[in-house]
C-alpha cells in the first residue's frame, strides 16, 4: 500500500480484507469479522445486498451518467421514493455523491434564501469534510455549546431570557443546521426542548431549519429520520451514507416552498455527478428495501433491547460509565484507563474475537452502528464477548 495516501487520521488495523457480505468482512485467510460500524456507517442493508447489487449491474449496463441537459425517469422515481420516506409528497430532491456535498448544497441554499451570513449549529456537530460546512469559520457559523442545558435550572423555559441565548447573534442568523445526535460520532443527543425552541425562534425571524441526516437518516436511529425524535419540520434535509448502502450517492431534499423559492431566485448548482441515473437507481432501491424489510422498526426494536443490555452491564462493571444512543446508533463511554483496565485492550480483544466496533479513544468510546439487518444472535455474541472481557480485564 505504499502508493495509497492514508490521511483519514485513523490507524489501518487490517490490510487484507478481500470480501464483504451482509454484516461480515472476510480476510485473505478466510477469517470473518462482524462489521458493527457498517463501513463508515453506510451499509445499512448490509454489504452487497442482492437487490442493490442487481440494480447496480442492470443500471450500469443501461445508463450511469447523463449531462445536465438530459433526464431519465429514474431521477423522478427516486425522488418520489425518498420524499415518500419523508412524508413530504410535494418536496423536491437533488441527488449528489457524498454527504459533504449534500450538506454544503443545503448550507449554500439556506444562505442564498435568507441573505444572512451566519448559520447556527450545536457543539459537536460534524457536517462536512470541506466547504463552509467543513471549515465552520466563525464569520459564517455560530456554535452553541449545550452541556449546561442538560441540567438547566430554568427547566422548559428555553428562550431569549437565558444568558446563553443572549450570546447568539439571532439578527445575523439565517438558519439552524441540526444534526440529530450522531454528534461527530460521540452519540450525544441534544435536549429536545433546546432544539425545538431554537428552531421556533429562528423560523419566527424568517430563518430556515436544515437537518443533516447523513448519518441519522434511513432508519439508523429507530425512526426513518433522526429529526422525528425532535418533532421538527425542516425546510432542507441532507441525506447520504445509508442512501447508497456503500455506493456514493447523497441527496438534498427541499420542501415544496423552499424549492420554489430557490427556483424563482435563480439558485445555481452544477456538478458532474448530479442526478446520475445510477445513483438514483441505487437510492430508490435502498429506500424500497428498507421499507420492504421493515428495517426501521427492526432498528428500533433491536436497538432498545441492546441498549437495555448495555445498561445492565454498566451497572455491573464500573469502567462502563454511560450508554447512549437511539435505535442502532449506540455508544458506550468508559472511565479512564487504570492498572486493571485498558480501553484499547477491550477494542483489540473484540477485534481478535471477530468484532469490528467503532473506537474513539480520545472520547473513551466504543461505538456500534451496524447494518440494520444485524442478527440478534450477532448482537448477543458481541455482548457475551464484551461481558467476558470486562469480567477478566487483564486476560
Ligand atoms: C452527520 C454527518 N454529516 C455529513 C457527513 C459527511 O459525509 P461524507 O463523508 O459522505 O462526505 C458525515 C460523515 O461522517 C456525517 O456524519
């Protein structure tokens, strides 16, 4: 691999993956690993879902890509399928390639429509790898820290009388960009009352509400979309990751009114891979499979049981400090290392036992974002292994 630049910031832990199927990765020696991270949280249907693979094969042979002046019926049909999953029948979609692109499109659209330079985001929000949403320059973004909101003595009174709110430059803010709980992989869930109050306040001032559902969309949190847990009705929704199940397709969804205003205003966005028939075919099939296989309800059901089991372990093992999450987006926070406990060892032992889990040492986290088809038996085996490791920490 001397000619590949690895610059993600993550250590490469396995160099010989040769195949992936369902929830498993296989190495060159035939060993298999259960992928509790779904790649980079993308393969919601499992690796190589037969319906998606077949769709790619068929569509690639017909037409993958078109120029801006030409359309294919798949674009409309994929848009209808995505809008149906959002219960937004009058809305409109643009299909792009990556989550970062979808978020940046939404951010530029919000700025264009409101004419205001600043957008509000909550602390820990990860929005994009580049662009305005990636840089989060202070001239363009106001970031609200919300740790104090968790134990706020003012209770439900979340408004401009709050000292934290008085710091927010609402007159310059055109929109809220909210990411429902993935929180840059920390799996921290901002309080519902805070998010709702901010959204209301910004809307009252003609601002827009955008949600970044790149990670939390498509059933990940046990609802079709993470913003459902917050009772929001966003103007702009960014989708990615799970929408392609590993194939790079993303989407920006706009309400009817938002899309109409952008069109009237002559908003322009053109990139090579925009509304590509192949990406549209994949997105449409992924949404259909999620619906046909009832994976949203499955995510909710399995996630609730898993969460309860982890809570039970937390009561038993002091290093296991906190369990967080919704649906199949779960994280466990651990105490600092001690002579008898090392989080890195826990992670390594899980890997040696055939379980790939998310590992964020600086936040003391192990994370689980498996495909939504994950088997109950696979969850049970992971829990049993974790239990064994925590019961004999130095073995
Ligand atoms: C919430 C969120 N938004 C946007 C992105 C960017 O998506 P991509 O890496 O596909 O560009 C990510 C990626 O992890 C994400 O988690």
